[in-house]
């Protein structure tokens, strides 16, 4: 179920990038965003041959950049013999159609590039379905412009339903049916995933989710924590599929940790919507480990982009620990970032600092639970077993009338055992 490629990879396309400086954005911020877009284009399999900047108070409704700048873009594109012009901000279908008419070549936006990369990297059936759904949702409104163009070319004056319009309707229905089919398939997967999560919740195992900017080292950290063999490559969006593994805290308590898809600035809304079922694990986690690339030129900016997505998926208030990764590349830079963001400097690749992260995870999880004292009658072995099963037993001794147990319990488990709670004398 492969997605449709938005960039022709039979050869290395030549790309012109366009960045528009619209207040409150600064020139430096737009240039940095364009640097990242260049990396995205390279990851997608194309080469940047020119960059064009413009200052505007607001986007032009027709062409985003205005007719004069669009004409300049056409001249630049001809001079460098580019195949495609990529805009750093999302274009409306009407803007895209008008620009392609002026430029005489393909015009796409950052969203299209990111969708293309996701299409290349999806491996599992679920991942491919999610990416295909995002691509089709992005493409559906853009069919309309091309369908109208075709209708105008082929329908004729006064024709109520020309060949172009008919083909457009056929294409629109086909895409709509495919979207509905993918949505049904993913609903089934979502229900199965929720059942699995409920089973883990009933087992009393704490849930930790690893989040962060793309290529921050999330999969490498999952491997370091759990001994897993998740794919970990030094490139953008190397892995899209979640992986859940277990590891033990210093006290021996098991924890389930899930690696998630990486985020990026201006992550397409279509992707966030399509990956909602995958990202639910983040919103329902007990704790997030926010991995930050300590060698990045703008780690705080990357963190802001991640927080924006977390807010969008309803995970903005989930407690988190910041892990500043890649300390092996530049220890001083990583340590400095860790101080600024109140994080832990570490190297998931070498293992340095990972033990400190595990202890911190344990401390944060323990802080979320309640320590209670229980007096459990000797004949209620089932209740004693429940205390062991649903929490961490810190102390246990025979007392007058039963077993005296001090245990760290989740709020739900503490409520269920409330009948046996006693005041500590």
C-alpha cells in the first residue's frame, strides 16, 4: 500500500527553495527554516540549486509571493534549469495552480516534501496506510484545480459536463473512496492498539514514551534502555513505526517504553491526523522522555516544535524528562544545553549518562505514586498478592492481626486497597 511519490526519484531533481519573511518571523528564523528544508529535500532525493528570499507583510492570496516575485522565480528557475520550486510555507491549491502556470514547472511546499519522505520510509502495513491517508487528504483539495483546468481545456463553451469535469469527478470519487477505506482499516488497528494498552495498564506497568525532534536519537536511546534492535540511522525520519519494549528500574520494577515518530517544524496537520492512533500512546503515557539533539544549532527551537505537536495531540501536560543526547559529539555543548533546559546530558550511542536517566525516570515515576501502609489479615492472601501485583512493596512484616505492608501504589490501586489502609504510628 505504497504512497504516491511527490518527487521524481528516477533522477536527482533540481530544486529552488523559497522562503518568505512575514512578521513576526525574522530573517534569521526563515533562513534557519530554509536550511532544514534543504535537508528535507536532500533526504527526499533531490538537490537544491538556488534559494530565493522575500519580505512581505502578508501572503499574496493568488501566488503567496505576488506576481512580480513569481516572475522573478520563473527567471531564476530557468537560469538554474530547475525542475521544481519548493516553498517553505504551505500553499493553497489555488496558489499552487497559479504558480505552476507562471513558473512553467512544478511548485510544491514543505508539506509535500515531508509527506514524500514519510512515503519513502514507511515499512509496516500500518505505517504505509497512515502515510497514504495523509497524502490523499493533502491531494484531494488539489485535484479540484487541475480538474477545472482540464474541464476548461476539453469541455467547451456552454458544455454542462465536459470530459475534463467528468474525469475530475471520477478521480475525486476514487480518492474519496480510498480515504474512507484507509480510515476504516486504521480504526481497526486503533482498536487493537487500545486493547493492548489497556492490558498493559491493568498489569500495573508504567508507560514511558520517547518523543523528540527527528534524528535526535530516540531509537538509539530505546536500544540503550532496553537492549532492543530498533532501526537507528543518522538521517531525518529514519523510523516511522512505533516500538514498545520493557526495561527495569533500579528497584526492579518493569517499565514499558515506546519509541515514537520524530517531529519537525511545521509538521503537516495531515500527518498528525493520520498518525493520531500511533501518537495516542504519547498522550496516555505516565511520563515522556523528550530527547534533544545536544549538537543541534537550535535545540531550544526544536523543543518548541515538539511541544507544539504535543499540545496538538493532547499530550502537552504529560510529565516529562529532558534527555540531551549526542554528548559524545560535543560534551561541552551538550552539558550547556542540559543546564539551560534542565535536562540530563548523555550519549545514547556510547551509554554515557543513560544510568542517570534511568534513575531519574524511576524517581519521576515514583513521585507520581502514593506510599500507603496496609494491614492485611493473614487469611487474605489474595489481597497481599494484589498489593505485590499492583504496586511496589517497600516493606513487609508480620504484625498483630495480619501482615503490615508498606507499598507504593497507583491512585487506582490505592483506592481499591483503601479498606486495609492504616495510619503509620
